[in-house]
C-alpha cells in the first residue's frame, strides 16, 4: 500500500485504508473501489491524498520529481521555505498550496 495524491488517483483503484475528513467523519471505507464520483467527493471534502492498495510507497512527492528536474525542484523549495515559514504545512490545505507553488516555481525556474 502507498499514498497517492488525489490528482494521480484513477477510477477502479482500491483503498488500502479508510478515508476520514478533518473532523474524523468516515468518508470511504478501506477496500472501496473508487469511482469518478468518489474522487470528486474526496476533492470536495479537501482530501489531498489516499492510501491505495498495490502502491509501494508515497508517490505524491515523487510524482513531482518525475516530471520536474530535481535540481530545479530543490532550488524552488529553498526559495519557498522562507515564504511558508509561519504556515502549518501539516494542514491539508496548506500542504496542497505549498505543493502547487513548488510545482509552478520549479516548472518556471531557470538555473
């Protein structure tokens, strides 16, 4: 089992763990086969990643490094960390905002 970012989740994938919202309410049970409706619902509730059966590791961050030069990604993160220094990056919305900013900065970076 492994963690996938919501953008990488596709219809037919199987949940390896229950998904809860921030208040602890159960959204989907472990073993559920995901549909497009489920994926839209997860996005609506602010779920940014899920534990998917058959995935070996956390692929949310590696997906960024697969599509962007690792050197540009490292440089962009060094530039963004001071801007986000007072932000709680464990909060799902802030973590997603940081990930999107990191992706955009790294894609537009010239070294």
